[in-house]
């Protein structure tokens, strides 16, 4: 009885008890490092448990740092709004226009129809479409855009005849127990804070399947249901996989970029172009391996379709193709609004890529030398984003409405991310001002005796594990102030440690509450938690291995990771040899 009475108040208890339990730290030690560590630990625990809203927790430094005398209130306030926020605003303007005028549906449907309707190719088509969208919009928004199309196709597959799909053999050792005569549909509510996109309320899925008496019909239903599981999981996973490809694709990438500029102002190694060169191959490899893993796990081990061409289509394939063709026909010809959005989208990408590609002078070099470094990716994003509020959406004889309105922008803007990232910047600046970062670096100096790859692998595994129970943005915000001093302590290029950890923060594949895309897909009712856990373990392993391979193979020469850079400080107490 006592447990039942207390449980509804667990958030209040955690919020109150966390600072009380940690209070001896600043009261006993009485140093600036201890006081800053107190703030860091309180914020980390509240972020992980989400006892308070993430954005509210992010504002703790605004009054705790001045109370402890670590930073002035005006100093703390100034670090809450950075170049990152302008980049985010510009990107959200583009994403709002894409979603408002239906360009996302055209892109997704076109990519799916190009690969075909064989179950395996159908799944790969949906994965490719979702991954491409998530490169430019937030992961949850990409899933919310693609899932209605996926659900329409799955509904038709489940309503067709129960003939066994010829696309592959069942794997009986890995199949889950399913009801023979009906599908259990259940909705889930996710308590996870959505920090990657505005809240999405997926519609419930109602499926009516007639009772089948023959064993063949039951087997056919089971194959269809396993296909539904595989495709749904592929959508959730591909959104995270595609998001790591670009600096703006997901919150951890943006947080890393701004943290790097804040802590190492002279570092100009990371930009849109070389990040794409590093991470796009990772995404492609991960996408293909994840596709093969999900196909083998849920559909079968027969991959003969890879070298077979043509053949008679099954009823399910015909039904899927019919749905996709009808969906695309309803879009009609490309509207002027879609064409304009496409032009802005392509222009934004080209300007990002050519601003300062590194191997040749970019267009930013055309400006006077005294303005060197003034123009960033945020300048481009904000400039083109503002255009959407100026250009009329309709012709001259209609009411003047801009491409997007402020109300539509506000509905899409992830304000939680903006405040969360600001809190992370304040925390990072506080660790630097108080000397906590230097103290941590000295404490971690003995790790220099370990192989560098071993240290990086351990960091990736820890981050990947924590991000399953904490939001991606909160996880990377907690770890960046720890990993950068670690790199300085062992005299390793900070990028060598921070880039792999940042990428692994997006690998939250195990649970519906691990990230919002998982929750959105789970709410459609095709999945059980054990489906996601079983599949997610394999994808986590694939992700970590791909990241480590990329860092060693082409990341080292691309970012000169094997040398300690001039822009990173050299600790006076360091006495080990560089790797």
C-alpha cells in the first residue's frame, strides 16, 4: 500500500532527494570544482530520470552558477543562445515547408516505387526514403511523414490472400509466438520527452482479419505479420541511421558541433562537407546491414531474390504496388510550392557543402579577409529560412500568404531542444570556468597507458547503453564535457573521442521509450517490446562496429586524428607519449 501511495510522486521525490543527497559535496569540499560537480551531477541524474522536464533541468545553471559564484548571471545567460539556434531555426523553416506542401510524401513514394514491391525491396525502399528525409528534418518528423504511407501498404498486404510469400523462407527458430486467429493491436503512450521534434500523435491501427481454418492460411498470416514487424522496425531504425549523416540531421550532431566551436574556438576541422564525407558511408553501410539483419530475423534466410529478376508477382506485391501507385496519383503534378521548396532545399545543401569544403577554397573566401570566419552554416540556413516568410505561396490574384506562417513554424520548432542545448553550453562553460574540466583531465591521465581504440570503444559502449534509457540530446550533453578533458589527458585529438561517441548517441534501438521514433512506430500496434529488443541488439552491434571501422579507415586521414592538433590545449602535467 505504501509503495502504491508513493509511486505517483516518484518524480517529486527524485527531484527533491537528488540535490539533498549530493549536497555534502559542495558543503564539505568547498571548492569551485566541487560546486560545479554538484551542479553537473544533479543535472545528469535529473536528465537521465526525467523527473523534471528536460528544458527546465537545463535552466538550473542559470541560478546555481551565480549562487555558487562560478559565473555571473549575465555570463550564464549569454551562453544559452548560440550559433546553433540560428542553424536550427533555418532548418526548421525548411522542414515546415516540406511537410506543409507534401514534398516529403512525393520523395518517399518515388524512392519506394523505384526499388519495387518485393517484400525485401519494399522494406529497403521505405528505409531509404525515411533515411533520406531524416538527413534534413528531425528523426521523429521523418517517421511521422513516412509511417502513414507504410501503414496503408501494410493494411493492403494483410487484407490480401494468405498465400505464402515467395520472397524467402521462414526462420522458425527466430519467429515469435503470434495468435493464430487474430492480431492483437495495442497502443502505447511514451513518457519519453520528445527532444528531437514536436509531439506526434500517431493514429491507431485497426486491422480486421478473417479467421483462417487451414494451416496454410495460418502460416500465411504469420509471414505477413512478421513482414509488418520488419518494415515497422526498419522505419524507426533508418530514421536514426539517416540522421547521423549530416550535422543538422539529429540533435547530438548539432550539440557536438556547437560544443566544439565553444570549447575550441580555433578548430575549423568540422564542417558540413567533411562531416558528410565521414558519415554518409557509415549510414549507407549501416542501412544495408540493418536491412539484411531485419530480413533474416523476421522474414527468412533466403536471399536468392538478390540475383533473380522479374517473375510473377504475388497478390501481396500487386496490392502493395496498387496502393503506392494510387497514393502517388493523388499527389498530382508537382505544385509551384513544392518546386520552390525543392529549389531552396537544393540551394541550402549546395551552399553548405561549398562554403568551406577544405580541399579547395569555398565561396566564403570571396568576402573580404577581415570577415573571414564570420559566415557559418547557420548564416546560410537562416538566410534561406527567412525567404519562406517572404515569398508568396500563391499567384498575384489570390490573397497574400507566405510559404509558411509563424504559427506553423512554432508548431514545428523543438523548443525543448533549444533550451536543452543551451543548458549544455552553460554546463560546459561552467566546468571550464570552475576548473572542473582540468581536474577531470588530470584524474583521467592514467588512461593514456591504454590503447586509444580501446578507450574509444569503451566510451562508445557506455554512451550507446545510456542513450537507451536517456534522451539522445541529454546523453551527449552529459558526456561531451567529460570526453574532451579525457582526450586532452591522454594527449589524443579530441575529435578522435568525441566524434564516435556523438554518432553512437543516436544508436538507441532497444526500447519504445529509447527515442521518439521508436515510440511512434510502436504505437501502430504491429510490434511487441521483445521484437524491438531482439532486433535492436543486433543493430547496436552493427552501428558501433561501423563507426569504429569508419573512424579508423577514413576518419583518421580526413580529420588528421592521429596527430594532436594545435587548437587543443596541452596540459602541463602531461608526461606520456602521444599515440
